[in-house]
C-alpha cells in the first residue's frame, strides 16, 4: 500500500499543549495514580533521570495489562468503531519481560494480538521493544521500568508509537503510565492522533521459558546494532552545505524519522514526536506499509533464486496456488509478473498510454480482500474480484497489493514443495537472510487462521522493521547480495536493480521533477539528473505516507519515514532532494 484514497476525511494530529513548561518527570505518586487526566509529558519523563541509579532488583515475569480508556487528541475520532472495535481503548495484553544488564527485554517482539482476535473491545494489537530498568532516590525503594511500544492491527500496516512506564518492588507493581506520541500514515483509523492514559496491571513473577537462548539472541542483537550518530556529526564530517534541503520538500509535520547511511554509520536527522524526540528511536519499530514489498517479498524471491536457480522467476502462480487455476487470466502469470505488478489482472480501465499504475487500485472490491482474515478468504476475494486485462501478464504495471499477497502464498508453497510442509517463506527470510545480516527479530502481520501455525505473512505490507533493520537490508542490496563473504541473494537480480543509466521496469505514469518513474521488481525507479551531467535510474523501496529507503550509488542509503496524507502524496513521493544530497556527498557520475 504505497498510495491510497482514504475512506474518511483525514486531519493532522491535534495534540495537547506541549512546550518548555511541560512536565519532564513522573513522580512515584503520579505513576501510582488510578487515572491520568493531564496532557502529554515530555518524552524524557519516560527515561532515567540524571540522578538515576541501577534498578534495585531485576524484573522477570509477566505483566497483565487491563484494557483502559485512552485520553486522545482529538477527543473524538472520525469513526468511533472500526471493524466493530474501539480505537480509543488501550488493549488488554500479556507481556513477558526479563532484564539484561539494565535493559528491559520483551520475550517477543512479534505482533501480540488482542483486538484483531476479539479480546475485549479495543481495536489494537501491540508490538513491544526493549526498554530500561533503573531506580531514583525519591521512589521509596521502588524500581522503575520503561519501554517503547507500538499500537498496530494485524490486518493493517501503520504503527502508533508510544512509551510506557511502571514501578515495581518485589511482587508489587504500580499502574502503567503510557502515551502515544507518533505514528506512520493510517488507513482505517483515519485520524492522526496522540493519546495518554493509565492502565491497571498485575504482575506474575516467574520463570521465563528458554531464558538462556532469549538472552543470547538479545545480546547478539545488541552486538549487531547499526552504528547511529546524530546529524550534527555528519555536518561536522562533511560540512552543512552538502546536506542542505535533505527532505525540505516535506512539511515538517509529516516527517517521522529520517537520516543517511554513509560510510558505515547511520546519521539520524530527526525522530520527531508530539512530545519531543522519540527515546530509543533506534529500537522503535515502524509501519512502513508497501516498503514491505521490497524489504520482504523481493528479498524472499531473490533468496529463492539464489538457492534454487533463476528459473523460480518463471514459475507459474497457478501451480502453487491451485485455486488460481480455475481463472483463465491466471494461467500464464509468473512469479516475475507478480513482483513487477504486471499480472494482467485488475479492475482499472484499459487505457495504457499514458499508463496510470494506480488505475483501479483502491476500488469497491478492495475492502473485501483487505478485511478478509484467513489466507483462503483472501485468495478467494482477490481471484473473484479481479478482471482480465486485454494485454496479458508482463506488459503493464497496475499496482495491486493483492498480487503481492498471492506471490507470497505461491513462494511459500513452492518452498514447501522443495523442503517439506514445515518450511515457510518467513522462516526462510528470518534464518537465511535476516539473521546473517544481524536482524534477530522480524515482526510482521499475518493472516488470522484457526491454527496459528498456518498464518501466512501478508507480504504486500505489514512488516515492522527498525531503522537499523532497513539499513541492514539496504546494505545487503548495496553489497550485491553478499554478507560476510556469502552470496545470500541472487547476484544477477541485484545487479539488475542497481542504480544505472539504463531504464528498467514498466512505466507508472507517476512523475518526479526529473521525469517518469518506473516499477521494477518491487522497487520504484526514479529518474535523476545528476550534477555531473549523467542521468540515472535510482531504485527506492516506497511505502504509503512517504516512506523511503533509497539505494543511491557508492553505497549511500537514505531512509525517510513520513505520515503524509493523500493530498501531499506527490510531495512525499519525490526523492529528488534526498538524491541531491547523496550526489553532493559522493558524485553519482564518477
């Protein structure tokens, strides 16, 4: 989902007063209070204070969080119920944590389902990231614990990022104080919102299963972190002039996080929220929507090609999704056609000169597929609601999330045909691609099956990477698909994607200030007229709202996460100014 028309009016976030006098500390009495009636706090209130000390004790066990009403800004949402659920209710969830050297580590960073599977009345599921434990002199013997989290939903793809804090002492815990302060672009919950609240929690101290293995994995993730530095360090290194107007076309209110991967360091320009910079930004997970198509779907296809040969590109969808065989339009559709968004199936017009890649994208049938919960229901919806274009597969790009989903299904079944019924396309990505490049957690949305083991990753959207995860995947592409001397992804496929002078892919009808963009293997190929006189096509992973991972020449990668609404899609979707900065740092024509 790169670009779409919302079903409800969109308004930008309305946040409570926030400024120099906003409280930057939570006293123990406030944390224990039964309710919260104030506004947002400075995010630093959820971080250790200057006089903080190590926690008085470790924290190991389960937090049971009760459903609670959130104070939200705006006070009322465009829709009070979404898919029959309340988006202004904080969900009921069970979270397991342990501590490693002062870090509060969740047992899982996968999506923890709640609202999507009918728990309580809330709309939301949750993802939790590592936080911190500490103590403060005025807390009367209690220790503090805080962690970043995101409200998500298993059928959608955005994140509503927040912070939570509680006190603990022995078997006692306080209330959970939380606030939601940032988000990526929404879809069904149309409002841009901030929120705060206090939830009742209980604590079950106890043994964590497989704790030694969990500790090893967490320590490996820490050791494999991407090196972050502030933007000011890059200005010191190269001077401020080359970095001017990095993403200046984007209104500041739309920017979520941005920076450049340059010479082995990711320089973070900003990580904004309604309550100041986001703590632990490098740990936060973001809903990147359709950037998933390249980060996951294309990456999985290139891994299959490396393992089993390039003939996988020519495999037929119908041979691995048998239901498709009953529909004439799917008879000749290959894996390669689906990754190019050129299946020859859809609901748009037959006009192709000039092409509009989003012709027919979000139509009346889209919600039938989008809201379908199981993989069989999704397959049935996408097969029954798509018509056959006269030109057939491989000829015209028409953007369809459904085609990326069916490709994911087909790749999963192909992998099972080679490796057995327990194989899965997401497990392959985790074990054979992500772990070797240092990604140890890879949460993604999946279909909702009666047997959870049968859940299918959505693949079209729904991956929740950190900024570091995106950088690591970009570095894998930038290095020709090799990591630690091992060829992980199909090298010729990577070479075909790399920035170069020759156009690749099919016309989209979308234009930047440098010319028309094409679509090729889940990447958007943007034309760019370099300062040195050469003209390049530069590949970018893109997602709804203005999310970008841009693979520039000389190993430079730009990451920009945004929440731009539909009316600013053209501004958000033009990478020219970011490309100009890369061109000044390492001239593209040399």
